[in-house]
C-alpha cells in the first residue's frame, strides 16, 4: 500500500487512494449528522416565535403603554394631527413591538373607515438607510413612490421632493423613527427640526414623528430649538420583572416547541436570568432559543435547565466577542496587552507600557497616558475589564486592571484578535 511521503520536489506526497478514504469518511460523517437531523424527533415546531422580530397576536403586560400610545395617535381618525411622541425604555422592554402594533391597528381601522393614514417605519441603525441625512431623505422619498439616485442631488432638493410627495394627497402620515438616537448621533438633530417644521408648509398632509429610543436622556441632548419644535409627549416603558418574563416565555414556548418538549424549571430559569439583566425580554427569548438549539444538536427531545446554563455561557461569550470586535483599534490594542498577561492584575503604568509595545509592533500611533486611561475606563464600563482603584500608602493610589471575563472567554478574545485583526 502506498503511504504518505515526500515527493521529489519537496512537497508532501499523498496517494489518491488515501485521499478517497478521507473524503469518504468526511462524507459519511456529514451524512450521519444530516440524516440524524432529518429522522430525529423535532424539538422545535418553529423558531419564529422566539425571534425579536416576531409579531405575536397578543402582547403581554403592555396594555397600559399601548393604550397610552393609542390615545395620543387616535386624533388621526378625525383628520387631526396627533402630538409628536417619544417612546423610551431599555432594550427588550417591548417599545418597538408595541408601537408597531398600535400603528398597524390604527392604519387598519383607518382603512376600514376610508380614512387616509400612512405609516412609515425606519430603523435608524440600518446601514445604507439612515447613516446619512441624504440616505434618510432618499428612503422617505422611496416610501412615497419617488426613486432618487443614491448620490448626487443637493440635500435641499431631496427635502423638496419629499415635501411634494408627502403633500400629494390629504392624509395623516405617522413617521416612526426606531433607534432615533442613532440617527441624531450620525447626522445631527437638524433633520428633526426640519421634519417638525414641515407641517407649516403642507396644504394637504400632516406629519407626526414617533421616536423610539433606549436613551432615557435623549431629549435632553437636543438643541433647545429642536426640542421646542418637537413639542412631544413622552412614554416610558419599564423593564419586565421575572413574573412578566415568565408569562411572555410561556406564550412563545407554546408556539415554538413541540408539546411536552420543555421541562419544568426551564422557563422560570430563563426569566430569572433575564430579569437580573434589566428585565430584557429579548435576552430571555435568546436564552430559550439557544438552549433549544443546543438540545436539538445533541439529539435530545427535551429542553432542560442544563441547556439554559450552556446557552447563558455561549451568549455571554458571543456578546463579549462582538463588543470587542466593534472597538477601535486602540482599545483592541489595550485588550490584547491585558489578555496576554499572565499576572491578571496590572497597574495602569504596567498596562500602558505593554500597550506601547503592542502599538510599536503593529504600527499604531501611541496615545498619551490620559487618553489610554480613558479607553481603559470605557472598557470597564462595558463590563470587559475590572478597573479597581487601590491605595499604595505613601506611594499614592493606582488602578489595578484585569479582564472581567472567564478563562474560556479570554482565550476566545485572544483568538479573535489574532485571527481578525492580526495581533500577535
């Protein structure tokens, strides 16, 4: 039988028969996985009910907030302009879901009664949709049937096209700007001022703004003249508690999993873990979904609490890695310096010296000690670093810095920075 060896040119010689053997082994392994997936009992009926974008027929524990939104927007049905509205609340408190539900129900009622109401939804975090003032206006024109070029027109001309299309018929337009704080941080608040003042120049239509944001202090950051022109009403969505999250998960689990597929204690555990993290329903749904996927991949027909523990670890790692991936190169250089140190407790000075070495190797500009210290503090606020001030007696005070993640997550951070950003 031929064996692996060195060819005359110095390359590795692998016989064809050996390659076929490896190929067939791989093929057999893959077929086994896919066949098992097809033949095995299904744990999921559908994953859709566990998605953040899912629109349930009934929304649990948000009647008061939806009634408030509905009361503000109801004047549309009498062809009156409602107040501009800001909806506040942390991630996963149901803001966007409830606003969409109320606005869609309002539009349906209007249609049934031959009343002209148009709803426009824009996610301001979407790339190539709301990352420049031009693109926002182009998207608005598109919503009214006017295609404009991706670039090239003066912004004033885009405003004119939008105003003309908006005022083409007698109607109430509800413009929902989800993640409105992201829009303002990218393009400034002048666009809000222009949109709120447009009603003065409209003969037929009326435009109402509905802003949705996680930033509870968002309106305080606006220019006073913008805030004055908005003249908005405010609604705050509180976090869900563990009991409310349990009810939400129970509703979604009934639609997502096969009957009897979720063991006792799973829903309660997901709800309790999410309640500890600011009552985030999205977090609770992610936990339940990932736990189900882990159980399914292992060929198990039941979802148990142990799967939730593993899902929690996976989500935490994924979230930390995504946060690290989004950091500027300078912050990544600081993380690399700390993650590769074996002592686990570095002073600010020691961290800065290691950071300077990394910058020199990677050809990065070396920031001053104060700016580097600011970046360390920012990483501390993100929950990636532990930054603790300690007293050195007569030698003054210093900060002790260490990674605030598990050993497994630390290894993943090192591997990701090495692979994606070429730190070595």
